[in-house]
């Protein structure tokens, strides 16, 4: 037990044994002993000791919180969003969540749904073949060894269109400029395939309430 306390004191810089000794004497009347503050400290310890995220990592939490870790404190974690705004989030809101560390993920996915006109149904087989050929030719980091899916499939009949889904994976991290550049290349490849095969995309029409 004391070995663990010594380790935590060295790792965190907090005199944890002193806190325990104060509690042992019955003098639990100190500012950091409130329930909320104690849970914040536990949340901070959980994040620091989890070895899941570090300052500088791009992360996404299960509740949708996403950005770059700017600072990890004992009470809150500072996250910079894509709009450059830095927000402080209490550790109690983060420590129990599933976290996706995008900086440590070496692969990424680009998945795109296409809406095809019923008039072009006969052209779909050629379209799917051409889409895959264009993506292979344009994306050198495309994974094609079978370890990840590489699909272009006619998925469904919808009321006003035919649903096509393109799903491909790359040896590129799912964050940063390289990811977004590659995603654009995939979309350009799909567009070229549609032009070559004479297929027209159906526009999404939204009803407007008056």
C-alpha cells in the first residue's frame, strides 16, 4: 500500500500520504476533501495513468468531444477544437468515456454513399468497376491486401434513387491534412468514374415546411 502511495506521489507531485494521514487523525476539514473535488482528482489520475492520451494527441471521445489535447490538469483537460477555440472540460466528464486516439491510429477509412438515378441502373456494374480502378490508380496508400475492406457495391433500392456505397481504407492517420487531401482524391476518383460511365447522381431534395 505504502509503495503505491510513494509511486503516486512521485508521479503526480501530490502528497497523497499526507492526505491519508490527515484523514486518519479525523481532520477531514480541508478544501480538497469535498466530494466533487475528490472526484475531479480521481478523474485526473485516471487520465494521467491510463496511458491512452497525451498532450498533443488528436482525440475523439464517445460523447462527440473532439480536438487536440493542449493541457492535462488534475481538474480539467484543455482541448483545442478545429475552430482554434480551446475549451476546458472537467476530468469527471472524460475519464469514464471511451476515447479514440486519432494520433495513434495508423489507418483511416473513407466511406461515401452515392445516389444514382433509376435511369442509370444498367450502368451500375461498369460504374462500380470503374470507381475501384480510379481509386486504385489515384491512391497509393490504399489497402488492397485483404486485411481491410475495399468495396464499391450497389446497396439498396430507395424511393427516388439507387444506393451505392464506396468503402475503402488507407495507411493514413484519420486526422490532419494528409487525411483530408486523400479523401478529396477519393471523391475526385468517384466523380471521374461517373463521368466516364455516363452515370448521373440524384440530388437530395429536402422538403421545406411553410
